[in-house]
């Protein structure tokens, strides 16, 4: 194992990272994140010592701003309870992650929908404080390959009716905050 692999869904979220870092841009959503990171790790001769996923996230609760390190992640559009009931076997949906202690911590709900309505926001807030579209998928791939992973999420919007417009306005400032945060992992 060698070095840190930084992973971002979009170039916009990673635009201010320092030159020369090992960066992988996966594309948006769990499928793209899973496929691209799996292909990258499967074809490397030497695995990275750590993966650091950087990206924006919607706030599911009021008062959150800045960069958070994720301590627990789940896939919000996967019904583990129903699957367990149907199969009669436990079906886990969630991972606890070790954190560095350098950032405030949060929980993350990942799914393939950009959350932009108050009803969904309120429902997800019972399970997590932030939401994104890649985190849980990246954690699954990293665990499969035995590579430690850190998720750093910058709050870009409030996951409500204003979210789709505010993300575009906030992404550059968020990318600057993420670039500053990754200095802890170089």
C-alpha cells in the first residue's frame, strides 16, 4: 500500500485540490462511484494506504455548515429491514468509520436521489444529519479491497426546495473548504 487516493464525484468539488495529488473523479451516483473506484483499485499494482472521499452534502438538520468527517454512513434507498424480513436473515445497512479527530463528525445517508424537498429531508433526518449520492458506495468498495476510507463532506445546501439552485452557487466555496481540509491527509 502506498499514498492516499483522493476520490470526488465531480471535478467541481475537487478543483482547488493541490496539484500532484492522486485524484480519481467517479461521476455522480452510487453506480458510477462503485464502478469507477472498483476498476481503479482492481487495476492498481499497489493499493493506496487510504482513500479520502471529498464532496458536498446536503444538511438534513438545521445549523450545519463547513466540513464534516463522517462517522457513520448508510444507504437510505435500500430497505434492509424489508430484505431481512423477506429472507429471514439479517441484512446490514450501515458502516461505522474511524475518524481522525480533526473535524466535527456527522452521519451520512447516501442514495441515488438529489434530496431537494422538505418531506424527504425530514424523513432522512431521523437516520442521519447529512446526505449525498456516493459515500456509502465508496465505503463498500474500500472495505471490499481492505483499504481504510475517510469521508469529508462539505455542507453545500439544506436538502430542501432550494437545494438544486444553491448547490451550484455553493460548490466553488465548498471546494475551497475541502482543499483546506485535505491537508490533514497529505
